C-alpha cells in the first residue's frame, strides 16, 4: 500500500472517530448511489431477522429454567444458605427478564402481553422475597417464597393455564448442588 493510500485511510479513520455521524451520512450517501449494495444490505438485514427468530428461546424451555431456579431457591432457604438463596432469587429475576425480552409478545396471553403481565405480577413478590432472604429468617423466607409461588400460579391462571400450580417442592429436582452453607474458613 502506498503512502498516499495509508494517509487517506488514516485521515478517514480520524474523521470517523471525531465526527461519526458525518462519516455515517457520507457512507449512507455512497450506499444509496449503489443499488446493488443497497439490495445486498437489505437481504442481509432480512436474513438477520430470520436468524433472530430461529434463535429465540422457546417459552416452555424458559419456564423450565425458571422452575429449576425456583426449586433450588427453596432448598437453599431451607438449608439456611442465604448467599445461595439470594443468588437463586437473582437468577429468577434474570430468567423473568429474559422471558419478557424474548417472548414478551407470546401468544399465550393475547391480547395482553407477557412483557406487561409478568413484571406486574412477579416483581413485587420477588423484591419481597429478596428482602426476606436478607433477614436470614426462615419463617419470613418461607412466607415470601409462598407469595412468589402464588404469584406464579396467578400468572399461569391469567395465561389460561390454571392447571399449573406452583408450590413448595417435596424433593430437589436435581441433587447435584450442595444446599447447606459451606463451613466458615474453608
């Protein structure tokens, strides 16, 4: 590459960094003048949209992850492992947010939306649960856990699935996680 070309590339880079909107406008003007490039970009944008639809998680799988975390939350609280309980409650919040973001318009509640119903029904009980975990009181934890479970069941009813009743687990779904808190100093 000759010196002039390197200098032009360097100057373009500096201009783009100094004034990105002007650089984008110039690039857009160049693109608009090339119909073949515009068509390629449009085809790529369409392909990206199709791929995003394919990679969208299935709502049932997201609910299973939510259920697993709900189960592990109970056993952590029962064992008095408040760090693990707090972690699982946070994971539940993230799972709910993931559902809202990726399946917020799912057909289950039409014309209502999961993106509106789930936060409205679950955010307060989840916040109360996290506060109860902070007290390290098993009775407060159990009540807040039951309240969250009732909110989950209520959300299922609103979605037309009254047979999905959430409560306290009888046995751990998975038994590979140690629920008892680690001994201090280890």
